[in-house]
């Protein structure tokens, strides 16, 4: 549809230009010559058809703003890599013109006034043209001198994307850094608050800054022996890129190339404040390959002022009690930078509202405190509170380790933690406390109350179960091949649980030997949420799942308060012990890694789609990928999340499993943390480009 529409516009244009004196670029050209112009839906395409350059609308249907920029020709999801007029859109692309004027590439808006230019001086007498290269670089060439350096190139003016071959330079001669600057939001390419640059202090590391002032992430210095940035150890697992770092008397820069030119890879400074490396998959989607900082809430001021960042919520940001979103439309575009504003002025700001009531404080617990507190020398928490109450600009206080901190004016960086952290008191107008419906204190009280009741019932049950403990149990086979072991037999097999193999999120694992001398791994569950009957049902479900890439459950034990699971023993242990090791003998070659990644993806695929009751793993990580004697991977710990009653969001997990599958049928495999969906990598275990043995592996 889109293409047909564009073509018909183009036809119109061809007709139009027949009667026009001006010449426009011809269809398929890669060059804008001195006597040509670009307008409307016209584009130029690089010689090999890799990149397109022309007008685009980042929010079709929602906005009439058009920008001139560059995107991939063969990527079906239009992905902008460079924008010229980031801050000055045009609304009528047909009467706007990009042409070469006085030796510069200049964009004229609807009123034929210049709004963007390559800004070169003293070039008017030169004959120049602009060519779009396959690497994604728009170059202004001097036609009178074939050999000269480009007069101007888009690679020297990065927007938010760092494509292979580009450099992000610190110029030592004038102390100027090139910046990769985020978009304001996904629909607005205007420079946002986040930028990446090479630190100007000569430390040979990249830093991410908020508003070019607050640094919240750094790569660590370049390590020329290891060819990595020291705080990005993942770079050693790289298999598809060619990294290089250059530092001489004139400049320093890092650059990367993709070894296999069929890969489409891009690095962006995202409007989320994270840097992201994305690869385009043959399955027609961008795959998040790597991103930093790992946690969204680590991004400085991500949620703006007077807000709370919470990793556990889908949207991350919410306003403090008594505050509301400053711009609802920005928040809807996931641009939280404006933060929140007070609903009711403080009494100290407006005495006519007071009605004799003073401002009060609302308490938040388990918080990471906001940035930039001021410390006040006062005696105790009451004095700290009074100090804040008496200064109208004070908006919050915290009292910790006998020290009083206050925040004056707006503050950013408050984060909700699941436990630990500190307590902060936020100043609000007294009227914010009046409605009992909004009284969180009451709500917290009742939650605490019901938790206590549940705990009490639990305790009673426990005592009851202990008393009811059955006298003797013997090992016997139930439901097909699954064995119900007696506790004492497992005790004997594991020499009273003496040889610990590891400890996971669900409990410790011990090595054991059965009387028939077969080796087993016995997992002692530390907690579970279900009664005996349900436990047996779940266990028999898990027992029915059999796949070459899943660890086989042999049996279980359920006696009194003990719940144990018995598995095949895996002689080569878990994947992590091979990935993160110093010993050369443990190093896995790439062929084996590839096999492991593919097998893991197959195991997950089976769990996810093929067995009768779909199982979501919840805890995929190298520790849970076991290796048998032939280094065939076996996913372990599946089905346990349900057994212990762990909460999870199905959407997230499905997504991550599908991701693994996508790649499983391709030639690059990574594991993504299921608990945070696309947002975090657990570890890249295998990337294959050159040594991929080809399709035969995939069958
Ligand atoms: C534009 O310039 C090119 C080279 O300078 C020339 O070959 C071409 O004929 C010109 N086109 C028009 C329409 O003048
Ligand atoms: C470029 O376009 C502008 C605006 O339409 C026009 O004024 C100017 O003459 C053009 N320049 C050339 C060299 O064609
Ligand atoms: C064109 O650009 C000029 C200069 O930036 C601006 O004053 C004018 O309003 C713009 N015209 C339109 C139609 O946007
Ligand atoms: C070009 O120079 C003008 C005036 O110095 C400046 O306002 C504008 O931002 C510059 N444009 C670019 C693309 O650097
Ligand atoms: C530029 O190079 C081309 C061939 O690469 C040659 O035909 C042309 O004469 C050269 N022009 C100049 C000005 O050197
Ligand atoms: C660049 O920074 C260095 C160190 O801070 C300083 O010695 C030098 O004079 C600066 N150069 C310029 C051109 O500002
Ligand atoms: C960013 O810094 C500039 C000064 O460098 C300041 O004027 C502006 O308000 C800051 N932006 C935000 C969102 O704080
Ligand atoms: C890696 O990059 C360097 C410098 O850019 C280059 O000389 C080398 O040929 C590249 N190697 C590969 C395998 O692409
Ligand atoms: C640094 O710049 C000077 C002057 O442009 C040049 O002569 C020299 O070769 C450059 N050094 C390097 C390592 O590129
Ligand atoms: C104080 O509150 C009154 C009543 O709401 C309002 O009219 C007045 O503008 C407020 N003054 C200030 C300084 O906020
Ligand atoms: C409130 O506290 C700030 C910071 O401590 C101080 O700059 C300001 O003068 C104080 N205001 C009053 C009215 O005391």
C-alpha cells in the first residue's frame, strides 16, 4: 500500500517536473547535484540500495511534522538513523526544498527560508554535490578535486544512531566531543536530555550524561590488551564486531565494524536514557543485543522531578502522592522528563489556603533517596522535620545515621526498592491528607494486618503438619516412571546431603548415588506454596515433560515439611562454570557454545509450546543450563516457579522466550533475562557469524 502510494506521488511529480524549470533528483539516484533539488516524497538511495534519504514523518497520522533524514532501505520497519533538521520540522514537504546553494546543502522550508545548512564557509566558488554512501554517510564532495577529503559528511554530525564505521570522536585540538544525542521521545527527533560522548578528561572512556552535566554511566577506560572497555566485559564475548580504539595527538575515538556485512546492526542513544545495540533479524524485527545501564531507574532523572522510579512496574515512573504529571501527553509518549507538579500549593506558599492547618509530611519507605541532598546539622529527627517545615523551599527530608538531609526545591532520582533502602518524608499541603480514601497509611496498616493473619495461619498449619508427620515412608514408583523417594533413602544416597553441587533460587542441590550406582542430583526446595496433593500434581506434570534439552526428573520426595526433587546428574555442571572461568581447560569453543545456545533455545521452545501444559521458566540463566558428558545442554529448574508460587508477568516471559526462539532458528543466540523481558541481558553465550556451519545445524 505504502509503496504504491509513494509511487503515485512520484508519478505526479514526474508529470509536474516536466513543466517545471527546476530539476529534481531522478528516481534511484544516489546523488543530489548542483542543479537538482529534493522535495516531497522524492528520495535518493545509496548505490547498493542500503540507505535512503528524504523527507519522513516520525509520527504518521499523529503529527504533520516532516524531517529530512536517512533510513534503511531494506529494513521493513522504518528505522531512522540520521536527521538533519532535528529541531525544525517542516509541515509541507512538497513546498520545502533541499538543494545545493552556494556550495552548501541547504534545506528551505515552505516559506523558502533556509532552516538547515551544512554551514560551510567560503565554498561558493566550488562545484559540489551530495552523495549518499552505502555505509550510511551523506557526503558533500568537492567535484573539482577528486582526492580531497569530504567537505562535509553526516558521519561527523551524529544524531542518535552510531552505525558501523562511524566514529564518536574527542578532538584534542579544540577539546570538542562529538555527541550521540537521544531523541526527545519516539515521535520527536529533537535532541533529548541524554547523550553519549568520549569523556573529555582523557580517561579513554565513554560516558552518558544527562543534560550534558550529570554522568550516570561510564564504559570504563579502554583496555588495549583485551580490546574492551573495562566496565563492559561482555565485549570479550563479541563474535560479530571488529572493535578498535584510536588515540593520537589530534583525537581519540572508538569505532566498530560488523565482520559479516550481511548483518544490519546499529547502536543508539535511546530516549529511555539507555544505550542500545540492536540487530535486525531475518524474522523482521529489531533484536536488542545489549543495553546499558541495565536498570532503567539508573538513568539519571528518568522520571523527572517529584516522581518515583520503580523497576517492578511496567511504566517505571509514577508521581508522588499529592503530585500529578506535568505533561500527560509527554508521559504518554514515555517521555517522563518533565516529571510531576504539586496539585495543591503548600500552606507556606499561600496562607489564604491554610485554614489554620500547617503543611504535613508523607512517609515513603524502602527508597533510594533523591540526588543532591543538603545536610543540616540538627539534633534529631523531630528537629530535622521542624527545620524542613520552617523553610518553605524545603520539599522533603530524611533522617539516617543520626544525620538530617533536606531537599530544597525540586528533586529527582527517588526510587522505590523492594526492601532495604531509606525512609523519606515528603512535604504536602495539609488538605492532601484529608480524604480518608487516599490515606495510604490506613491501606498500609490493613495490608500489614492481613499479612500477619496469613503468617499466623501458616504457622498453625506448620505445627499441624509437623505433628501429623507420618511414621515411615518407603520409596515406591508412582505415575509411570516417576519415583516417590523416601526421605531416609535420599539421605543415604547423598551421604546426609554432604556434597553440595550448587544453590539456586529455589533451593540447594546435592550429589547422590542410588543403590544401582546411578548418579543423581537432589534438589531440596526451600519453600513451596502448595499442599501435598497439589505438589504431587505439579511434580507429575514436570515428570511428564521429556526432551533431550531438558533435565529429566526421576522422582521426588514429599514427607512432612520436606520437598525434594531428584534429577539425572549432569557431569559437566552448569554453563556458568565454563563461561566465567579463568581455566583454559574449561573454555568452550564457539562450535560448542553454538550447540549449547541452540539446544537451550530448543528446550525452551519445547517447554513453551510443545508440551501439554505450557511452562514458563522464569529463571533462565547460565546457572540453570546444565551440561551432560557430551556438553549437550539441559535446561533445569523448569516448572519450579509455579511450585513455589512465584509471581510473574506472563507477557514479559512469553516475549523473552519468543526472542530466544526467533534467534534459535537463525545463527545468533542470546539469552535474555525473562524477569525483565527485553530490558536486560543475562549473558550472551554464543554469537556466530563466520564459523556458523550453515543450515545443516538448524535441522
Ligand atoms: C545537471 O548537471 C549535470 C552535471 O552538472 C548535467 O549532466 C545535467 O544535464 C544537468 N541537468 C539539468 C536538468 O540541467
Ligand atoms: C534552492 O532552493 C531555494 C528555495 O526554493 C531557491 O531559492 C534557490 O534558488 C535554490 N538554489 C539553487 C541553486 O537551485
Ligand atoms: C520558515 O523558516 C523561518 C525561519 O526559521 C520561519 O520564520 C518561518 O515561520 C518558517 N515558515 C513556515 C511556514 O514554517
Ligand atoms: C548553521 O549556522 C547557523 C548560524 O551560525 C546556526 O544557527 C545553525 O544552527 C547552524 N546549522 C548547523 C546545521 O550547524
Ligand atoms: C575524477 O576521477 C575520475 C575517474 O575516477 C576521472 O574521470 C575524472 O577526470 C577526475 N576528475 C578530476 C577533476 O580529477
Ligand atoms: C583542552 O584541555 C586541556 C586540558 O584541560 C588544556 O590544557 C588545553 O588548553 C585545552 N585546549 C583548548 C583549545 O581549549
Ligand atoms: C539543562 O541545563 C541547562 C543549562 O545548561 C538548563 O538551562 C536547563 O534547564 C536544564 N534542563 C533541565 C531539564 O533541567
Ligand atoms: C577490523 O578493523 C580494522 C580497523 O578498522 C581493520 O584494519 C581490519 O581489517 C578489520 N578486521 C576485520 C576482520 O574486519
Ligand atoms: C595531527 O594533525 C596534524 C596537522 O593536521 C598532522 O600533520 C598529523 O599527521 C596528525 N597526526 C595524526 C596522528 O594523524
Ligand atoms: C492562594 O490561593 C487563592 C485561592 O485559591 C488564589 O486565588 C491565590 O492566587 C493563591 N495565591 C498564590 C500566591 O498561590
Ligand atoms: C531555605 O534553605 C535553603 C537551603 O538551605 C536556603 O538557601 C534558604 O535561604 C532557606 N530559606 C529560608 C527562608 O530560610
